[in-house]
């Protein structure tokens, strides 16, 4: 009942998240929402709860949590990151049509700073799976524009080469 109880609970959730104890962090998030759901820290806790699911590989619950967060807090400072994570969770569960819509918007809004560059890789992979070679080439090429030391560059290079080959660009492939 102490006035600082919500702050302490939020710190517990954050600390366990930073330690990669996502289940424990999720438990503290749930307790926070149940006891202090209208507190100003609640939006951050809802986002953190979704992050716990995403980082633990629980993409189904993460999708639900990100959607709920975005519905209840569409203008929150974490909304762009939540949309990105939602798109990536949809991609990882092979809900490619839904993922494409979110990832395309993220890519078009993230041209300058590249914070969500991996959205290009996922989007390129979506197009590759569909056989949309030109779009796959564009997104994979943009992703690799930062260099071949990027994460998953080997996979992106292979798919980029195959996309070019399937368009008849054998030298480029």
C-alpha cells in the first residue's frame, strides 16, 4: 500500500527483463497491471510485457500484447518500436500478409536513421517466399547496403543472388 509500490514493482520487472529472466519479468508486469493498471507507468509495463514474450520467442502472446498496447496507447513513445516488433512477430509466425503491411510502413518511415533495418531483411524474405523477385531484390539490396557484416548477411546475399537470377540478371546474381 506504500506510495512507492508501483515504482518498486516496475523496477523489479525491468531488472528481471535486463537479466533476461523474461518469465519472472512477465510475472511482475502482470502483477503491476492487476494492481496499478491506471498508473502512469502502466503503458511502459504493458510494452515491457510484450517485449518479454517476444524475446522469449512466445510470438503468439507477443502479437496479442503488442496489439493491445497499440490500441490502448497509440501515441506512446514506444509505439514505433511496438509496430516494428509486431511486424517481426507476425513475420516469424509466417503471417506474411499482415507482416508486410506493418513492415512496409516501417521501412518507408525509417529511411534516414535505419533503426529498424532488419525490417528490410524480413520484408525481402516475405517477397522472396512469394516469388516477387524485384521487390525481394530491392529490400534485400537495401538491407545489405550497410555492408556484408550485417546479421544474416549470408542468407540475404544468397536470396538476393537468387532473386536476381530468377529475373534473368545472371551477372548480377
